[in-house]
């Protein structure tokens, strides 16, 4: 599939090679039928939008067996509680205000609005996670968000004060359709708030593992401002976040309805100065990715030469990019420890490394452990503090991270 808002003049930056579905954890018997696509990224210079230049059909990524659950991290649960409290404080004025969350997953964010007595709606295309949210008593539609869908949402049309999302908007290929749908739902003073892994953090950390099929775009303030400007929306505020290794929260509203925070122009200016519209920046990123691949393979080979047993920690979507880009398989990494029942007992996509229950990590830890859930470092290190105390060595694909 191609991105429709941006596919004109996209300049190719690099290929990460053949990639499977990032969350396509599979059974032994399905190995021979595994789907792969060529994962290439590019930049649309007009919009400064960093994006995949092709990716699998959305139905292959989001379905009734989607194995990511927002509540799998204590830290993130708390983050969403604070996010919801902040939205209520800043934007909810009275009980007649309505809120919609696009990509509500298991309802971790939306349940925080239950006590507000405002009308809320969650929309998610993955049936299994949507069911968990429904079972919490939330108002949920199991569907992809689209302009068409808004035709069935009469009670929310032009009446919604807040549409929010977290780590979701970059999953939606058709940004034209998305914004048209948002436009139909928001009230005159309505705001669209979303947060996502931030392009600037990805470039700084060389955390190329943020790039995988679900992350069709890696946004910056410049690209968000430019894309939404096309539909008469503007960026009115912006809040850097530490989640997911460096994210950004964007607040958008119809043009001239709110005054603009000075932070917006400050961050836009900084991005321009750093060269976010300049292909050279991304060519340097490419070189850094290639160097990072070499460094990680050297680290792993060094451990193997010393007869160390290597494991991976957290079977994240991101790990699929690292393992497949760096050609690391079960000859090098024994297993990946994870908490998700839907992943345990399966093989990692492409690399086919067995995923096992993270409880095993306490009983029979490896000598060296590659931290795939690096964005959850504090939570994981606290939980697994005995590993390092007993001589275990954490490693990461991100230089100077551990
Ligand atoms: O955007 C997305 C983000 C928000 O979540 C999605 N496209 C999919 C998913 O990406 P991810 O899989 O890289 O997310 P996380 O939150 O970095 O990792 C979640 C995985 O880590 C789960 O499989 C559970 C595992 N985990 C664990 O085993 N032990 C996580 C924690 C915190 C732990 O202590």
C-alpha cells in the first residue's frame, strides 16, 4: 500500500530489507507461509513527513488477534491516567462535552473518563482489544476510524470537544480521510490531541526500531503543522513526553479559534534549524542505522565468543525491526522473555526466536540480555534488579543507553 497524502515526490532514504508483520508472532507450522514486504522509508520534502514508502494492508496488522495491550506496562497505565486528567483539566468544561478516543485499544486511557460523567466513545479496529474495552463498560465501536464511519455517529457530529489518541495516528495511512473525519466530529472549539514517538528523538537516539509496519509515519512538529494546515487546522500547543523513548503530544484546533502557545514556534524553529526538511539529515540517520547494526552484531558476537547465553527482553513490535534488520535469529538469541500470553509459546516474526514467559527470566536467566523494551527500562530494571546484581549483563542496540 502507498500513503495517499504524501506519495508525491517522496525521496527514498533507505531500505531496512525484508520485514514480516511486526506483531505477527507465529506458530512453528506457519513459518513457511510468513508474509514479508520490503521496508523502505522516505521523506516528502514539501511536508517534511518521514514515512514508510510501502507497507502491508491495515487488516493484516490490526485484527481480532492483535497482541498488544496498552495495560501491559504499569508506567504507561499511570501515564494515561495523567494524560486523561490533563485533558479534563484543560479542555472539558461541562457535562455536555463529548470525547472520542481513536485507537482506544483495551480502554486503558478512556476508563479514566468514566467518573467525568461526560459522553465518551472509543474506536478500535482490533476486535480482541476492543472487546476488553467494552467489557469495562465503555462505549466502543470495533472499526477502523474513517470519514465514512462518522456518518453513523450523529450524536458526536460537530459536538465533540476532544478527540484524542496515543500512539495511533501514525498507524493510519490515509491522513486526508482521518482529518476529514475529525473535522466532521469536532465542535467549533473542539481540539484534536495526539501523542506519538517523536522524529527528533528517533534521530538522536538512532532508535530506528520505531520504524515498522504499524508506524507508517514518524511525525515532527513541522510535519504535523504542515499536514493539518492543509485542512485549516493549526498546531496550538505541543508537549514533549518521555514515553516510548521520546514522544511529542500535539494539540490541534481549527485556525484562529485559540491563541498559539509560544512553544509551538520555538519547537518549529528548532526543527528547521536541525534540518528536519533537509534530506542530508536523513542520510546521516541512515549511516547511523548501518553503524548501529554493525555495533549490535559485534556486541552479540563478543558475548557468543565468551560462550555466554543471550536472551532478549520484551517481545516488542520494535524488536521485529532490530532482529530482521540486523539478521539476528535463534542461532544467536535463545529466547525472548515477555509477559503477554498471546505471544508466549510463539515465535518472533521473521527471526523465529521462541517467546517465553518472563517469569522464566527469574528462574533461569541468560548471561547477556538484549533489552528490546528499552522504552520501559526503569520499569523492567526495577522488576529484574537481581539480574544485574547476579552478574547478568544488559545490552541495547542504542549506544550509551545502558
Ligand atoms: O504504537 C505502538 C506501541 C504503543 O505499542 C504499537 N504499534 C504497538 C506497541 O509497540 P511495542 O510492542 O513496541 O510496545 P512496548 O510497549 O514497547 O512493548 C510492549 C511489549 O513489551 C509487550 O509484549 C509486553 C512487553 N513487556 C514485558 O514483557 N515486560 C513490557 C513490559 C513493560 C514488561 O515489564
